[in-house]
């Protein structure tokens, strides 16, 4: 199988390259070689590569910046997926697109199902929702994988930010009233490839690690597991205080509750999801 991956330099793009199944050829593109918002370039690159599958891991992910950079967010997150869907339809290529929990408003108190109504709170979520809708209209047999709270040992993410701050400061305030599930980028890559192996898989799936946490819970776990892994000096003491969303205002509103129901993913991928805490422990220890 020949697989074309967009967003090769991101957390997920890196893991998709590292965890590619045996007997696959990966053709990975970053923005410098494939701008997914450029329709002509998308068609040219896909036509030349002739992949069996395209995995779109490219996205505009600067949630707060998107509030003032609306055009660029929609260009990448809405027009980009639309272009890929059009090209994949014309060339007979399978498409897996990665989306986000931000398509929901976070106002319900039970895990979101793939078919729940999209109600984004801000520009980032709105742009990702429009990308999903474009794919559904153009290429209904495509797979859309929503995820949340993604991290890896490399790159800019909550885990690495917390580790840096915990080594620099003695006290941190972390939001405790936003609830979701931390997700290792490798979990996401593994499940995407598992879905790719299922010829009948199509439509929307939710993928995170198992379990539930607040950002505060996640930060406390990072502190404890970071110390155990030697990433924070054993003698270093950091007081982590729970704060509210109101205490930490941001340009973009975030869903207060974004736990995703993964039952359809487990059924169609055959992979059993692990709880986020031991996954975090393993990643920080390696």
C-alpha cells in the first residue's frame, strides 16, 4: 500500500511516519511541498504520487490566533480538506481526515458520539467543522477521525510546556473546569492505520486514549510521572493550583466538556484503548 501523509512535521505526521505498517510506502509532505489549500497543487501531487490512501494530518491548530486569523484558519481547515476530497474522488483514492473535539460546544455531560450535532464555539472549531462537512458532501466513503488533547515527547504541546514550566517555577495555576482526555499521538496513528486496514470503515470515528481528566489532573500527572522519569529534579517542589476558565481568559472559547465516545472506533479497528495515565507514564519514561 502506498500512503500519502500531509502535515509530516506535526506530532501526528511524525508518528504516522514512525508507525507505518510493514509493506507500506509513505510519501510525506509538509506545507513546503504540498499546500492543501491550493487545489491545483493538490491534484498535481496526488496524480503524480498515485497513492492508495491519503491521510490528512495537516491543520491550522493555533486555536487563539485563529480568532483574528480567520481567513487562514478556514483556508487550511476547510478549503484544504475540500480540495483533498475532490482530488481523492476524481482519482479513486481513499481519504482519512483528522479532526477535533472543538467541533462541539462542550455543553453536554456525557461523551460525544460521532453523530452528535456540531456546535463549534470559535473560529478554529468552525473551520474544522466546515472541513468535515465538505468531505461528507464530496466523499461520503471517507473516514473522519476526531481526536483531542494530543501530545508527544517532541513538539509544542501541553506536556512539554508543563515540563518546562515545572522546571522553571515553584507554582503553577492550571484550569480544572475543562474536561477531556489526553491522547498520545502514537495512539492516534495506530488507530488510523487500524481503520485503514478495514475496507468497510467509513464515516466519523472518535479516537483518544481511555479515561477522563481535567487539565489540572493532567498537569498533576505530568508532574508525578515527570519526576519518576527524571525529567524534573526529585528535590524540585512545584505547587499546582486548580483554577477556573474565568481565571485564565483566552481569545478563543474552549469546550468545557469534550470527552469523546470511542465505541465505534474500538469495534471497527479491533484495537483496545489504554488509559491515558499509563500511556503518559510510558511516553515520559522513554
